[in-house]
């Protein structure tokens, strides 16, 4: 297992381990109904018709996975401001909308659960990043008493606060990890079907490798989330709450102080609680963020378009990470938003929007799902 990176940790360690990252990750969410793919309303002039690839191979599907046919599609998002539930972020890192081709692949129908991760740990003895105390050599300026294993936990304030300072609702909690998502007094007992959280990128890669799978690229993840539709805002279509139905586990009520749990959940919901999208995938909006393989850069799409006028085939993302907001931190892409997403703060439950996470940081709203290439 890789050691913790020193990026993002040059201030008192216990309070900072990924806090800035966590705020960037807080994003909104949604779901999808199980129906045949339809064209959907294009978000803007940049969206051209999705052209799915071939049907599933004749082989038996891997357990818990569905075939994603791949094909050519328009990747990215328009500025969602002014649209119902579109939020106040223009999402510039999701543009320009551009054509991409991905080959077909298998994808987990749900996020990896606590039970599945526990099976992996029992078989391998794996210790997650959050369970490993930071090393003094990685953080030479940190006091020894601050080098304590733990992770980031959402801690709602007692009342309304300004949304320009995420430290008001994120706390570094010693002892927080996948077994104890919100700290030493918490437990996953009785929550085996919930998505595993407090997962750093290395943790997700380790599980995927053990399972004979891998993490998806951003292009694969977005193609799958769109479910064969063209330019729809959500994995189920363009209407946020069709016929008044809650389609995803996101934040309801004034953020970050009062989640009314109108969808039935304050924190993560058991996987597959909400409807699947046309490809049979649950929770492609909301519930928990999902790691991808790509390094994060806000200008990835602009660079891709400059590189080639033709649709990119199976893009793997940039060679290095760069986030102008925190230029010293190595970050990977996250997708889908979480139970903390809201149009008041982060509407990244919209398909085509992008999140980012410091690679050695987890939080109680970050998980993952896996994919597998056909043999």
C-alpha cells in the first residue's frame, strides 16, 4: 500500500487531512428509471446523438455486473445555471462538450458495499489509508501527537452558516475509517448493504485488483451514467423529480445544517434503494462519490479537443494532475456526487459534471464501483 502523500497536509494534520478536497467533493445526486434508452433532450448545441456499440458478449455476465455497450457519445456538460436544480456553479471543467468513443465493458450495478469490502479485507488483511497513521517523514512539520490515523467526517453546524468556508462542516476525526465511518463510536454493523466509504484512491484500486476488476475512466463512467441517452441532465432523463419522485439520495433542506431526509436518508442509503438507469446501474447520481482512474485537471477537455478534431477513443485522462485551487495536491477524478449534494452548494449530481479528490484522502461520502474489460 502506498504511503500517504504529503500534499494537502502542511497545516495541523488532524484538522486538514483532505478538508479542502472534501468540500470540492460535496456534490448533488440523482438516479434513473429502468426503461429502454431514449434520445433525451440535448442540453445544448454541443450534444450529438449517442451511438451505442455492440450487444453483450455471449459469455455469462460476471456476478453483479451489467454490460455497457460502449460507443460514441457527447461527453461533458452545459452551464446548468438557470435550470431547475442546476445550482450556481457554471461547471467550466465540463466543457467543451466533445465526442468520445469508448469500447464496451462490464460495470458493477451498484457501489461496492461494506460486506464486499469486508470480504476483501478478511481475505487479504488489507489495511486502508485511513487506518494507517501518517508517517513523520511524510509530514516533518507536524507535531507527533497529530500523526493519528483517521479521516474526514461531515459534521453539520448547529445553525445556518456562510457557504464560503467548508471547514465549518468538515472535521478530521481520529479513528474514522471504513469500519467506523463517522468515528470510533460509529459502526457498520447492520449496514452491510451500504456503500463502503472512507476509501482513498489506493484502497479502491487494491480492492479492484483483488476482484479481477479495475476502476473506470471518466469517459467510461459518464457513458454508463447516461444510459444510452443523449445530453440528459440526469441518469433517468431531464426532470429532476419526475411525478414528484425522489430519484437519488441527495441533500434536502438548508445546507449544511438541516437535512430533512425527504428521500428517506440523512447519510448513505443501502445500494440499489433508488431506481436504476436504462443500463441497470443504481446510484449514478448521489449516495456517494465514486473514484475514477483519471488524474484531474480542469482543462482536460480543452486539451483533448486541441489534440484531435476526431472523437477520442478510450481516453485515459491527462498524465499529471493540476488543480489551480490547490496546485500542490495530486488529485484524481470523482463522479456522481453524494448524499451531501444540493443545488445550494454543489449540483454535481448532474451527469457530465466532475469532482476531484486528493488521492490519499477519504471521507464519509466517498466510495467506488468497479468495471471489467471483456476477455
